[in-house]
C-alpha cells in the first residue's frame, strides 16, 4: 500500500519535473506545455506504452495531463471497436466528458462568486 | 555593418548575457508539488473505492479527477492557486489541477467584461488549445486504429 | 531652439512648479517609500475594476499636482498624458474631468519623458501657460492585457520585470516658484535591434536609450561627466548592464552617475527579478525621489531618459521583433 504511494509520488513528480525542465530550457508557456503533454499522453497510449505506467503508478500517471491524453486516445480506440467509424468522433470526448464538464462548470460557478486579486509576488 | 548582421550579433550578445541561475531548485519544487498532488489523487481514489465497493476502478478514477478539479477551481477563486504556481511551476501546471486552473483563472479575470463575452468567451483562452488538440489527436488515433 | 539633429534647447527653461506621485502597495514597500506623496492601501483604490482604479489613480495624481503648484484646475490649459492600455483609455477618460485641451500620447514606458518634452516645448514657446504632464500604469491591467490572468498559476521568467502600479504628474510653467527647470529635450528615434522575447524588454529598449543619449551628448556637445545623474527609465537590471556595455562599445564610459528607475524602485527581497517597468515606473521615481533630490540640491543636473518598448500582444504573437524608443530631458537646479 505505502509502496504504491511511493510509486505514485515518484512517477507523478517525474512527469511534472519534465514539464519544468521544458519551462527552464525553452521559456515555454503553460498552454503549450498542456497541449504538448496531452498529445504525448495520447500517442503513448496509442502505441500501448502508457497503460503499463498506469498499472505501475496509478494516480501518478492519471492525474498529470498526460493521463487526459491517454483517456482521449483510449476512448477513441474503444469506441472505434464498438461503433466503427462513428467512434472516431465520439470516442475521445465521451471518455473525457467528466473532466471537461467539471472544469467548465466549476470555473463558471467560482467565476461568478470570486474576483481576481492582485499578485503580491 | 548592415542591420541584419547587427541584430544577429546583438541577439547573440543578449542570449549570452541573460542570467542562467537558480534553475535547479525549481526542478525539485516541481517534482515535490507534482508528486504530492498525484498522491492526493491516489488517496481520494482509494478512499472512494473503500467507501463504495461497487465502484469500478475506472469510475473511481473519473470521480477522483472531478474532485481534484473542484478543489483546483476553488483555490483559483480564493486566489491561492497562483501562489502555489509561483513556487511549483510545472508541478502545479501539469497535473489536471493545472488544467482546471487554466479554465477558471481567465473566467474569473474577464467576468468584468460580461458573463457571455467576458467570462464564457475567455474561459477557453488558455485551455482551448488543449481541448482542440486533444480532440484532434483522439480522432487521428481513432482513424489509424480503424484501419489496423 | 533646435540644436544638432534631435535636440531642442529651451530659451526660457520651463519650471516644474508642481508634482505629485501615487504608488501602489508593493511599491510602497520598496526603496522610495518615504519619497512617494501617497501610497495606496488597496490596489483597486475603492473602484470595481482595475481599469477604473488606474484611471482614478491618474486623475487623483493630476488634481493633487495642480494643488501642489497652488493652481486651480481652470489654470491648466493643456494636459499631456498617456498610458499603456489599448486606445490609452486611462488618459483620455481622465481628461473628461479637466476643462483643458488634451494631447494623448502613446510612448509605452517612455511616456513621462515624452510628455515633459512636449509640454516643455509648448511652455517654452509660450503657446500654453500651465501644462500638466502625466502618466501612470497598473500591474493588474497590464498583466491581463499583455500577459495572463492574475490567478493563473505560472512562473514569471527570470528576465521579466514587474509593472509598477502608480502615477506621476508634473506641472510646467514659466511663472511660479520652483528651482527645477527643464533646459533641453532630445526626442528619440524608434530603434529595433531584433529582440523578439517580449519578457526581455530591457534588452529591447537598451539600444534606443543608447542612441538617444549619445545623440544628446553630440547635439549639446556635453559629456557624461556633466551630469550628476544619468537616469534611464525602466531598463531593469539586465537592461542596464546591456545599456552600459553598448555605451562603452560606442566610447562612452558611464560611471557612478548612472542609474535606472526600474532598477532602483524595488528592493532585492521583492522578487521582481529585473526590477520595475511600466509607464508608472519612471513617473513615480521622477516625481518623488528625483525632484526632491533636485530641490534639496543633492543633484544639480539630471539627464532623464525614459525608454519604451513599442510592442502589442498581437505583434508579439505574430513573431515581430520589439521596437524601442527613448526620449530624454535635462533637468537643472537653478536658484532664483
């Protein structure tokens, strides 16, 4: 059990550190990092390379945004299996609908409640 | 000396002059914060599985992400997430919470320009490309898989 | 009278008969806290949006500057002002409250020097009697226009500068009591050395500063040693180093009499990386610290050269390089 948490920490932290290396080396913006990591996650999943990482590290692989890419690719593959051509279009978003809808609706609610504050540092 | 050559020389000079220090600690902070966020995710998932034995691993994972997204939006609204971000860099950008922050922060910022054209339009000004490219890659993967 | 290519020497030497500076909370913790006339306790200044706050800060500064010159609003016959927001809304919306003619400027962070140079020309030629020259900026309005939402959890790159919240206003006239005069002004040329990194504005503006200041020396046949202080606007720490290297490359070695507003305004613990920037940066430093030191007699002659990076969010997204501009004025202390 605790070994699992260690694995989660090591793998999840490592993926984040790769992002930080990119920031330092290239001054890349956060939007580009997110795009890049989603695409990498989806490609790894498509080649069957991401699933072993999820089995090994659990949330350490699903919480980083690469896990979002993995869901997109996994959803597309599954939907194509079940529905054929239609699955190409429905698969990706169906698998990630929960995350996107949650992000949108919570952002909507909290944006109505809160206002932005000046940065102090 | 012509302008092109002058500019090239000046850019090379500036690149050499730009300070390249104190990068190493930020890697550790990113690792720590990113790792801890993933551990919290794993914790939520394990608790959910223990409380609701009928839940599949996949559904528990989906719930876990939704809960993380909720708290990231809340922290963004309270004005705390950007402070974590200053410290952690990619450690709080790469996890799904960073995706949530990138949707909530422009929504909050542009509320003053109106609900529709401010909040709703600007909501995707940072996360939009993620969804667009994510959908594109999933369609591509689907097409390739269809012909395999 | 125009001397050389770009410099105007003022026969009547317009006086600075009033000035006022308002600085934000963060700036209030910096190096000049005791010099600012007013430090904000709340960055929104009691307003609903940051844009309205910026407007109110500039407005408040102009009113108080007019007060400090012992004039009334009706005495001001020209307002010269600019800011960093699209369509310079802060300045033109502020001008609604003044019954004076208005010239709106966009010189990015060089606006304080630009407005003083234009104002001095007007006063020296006796076209206008009392001229108010103002500018200001607000961290939060600039951040959302040029960069990212405030609540986005990202890291600022190490070459970046912190936009100053604050505003400054100086009142120019030939009448009235003051021992600070503007003796000459050098208008700058747009200079682009091909820097594309919108975070590294110091490097983009340093060549413009070098060009204007060297032109000033040549036009007026002066030397760096003639000045107690040569002050650039907001090149920041890195930009200042680059500027000094450029000057040395052209045969001018600046010594201890050189400094930069962006470099001076914050202390080292404030995590601003390269220092301050924004139109308000040079405006608050000039209208507080510099004028007080001139009045006290610590400085007798100051070359004030504010620099501006003339980029827009669209131009940098389209991959364009950043043109810079620098305008310079000479401030002299004269006992009369």
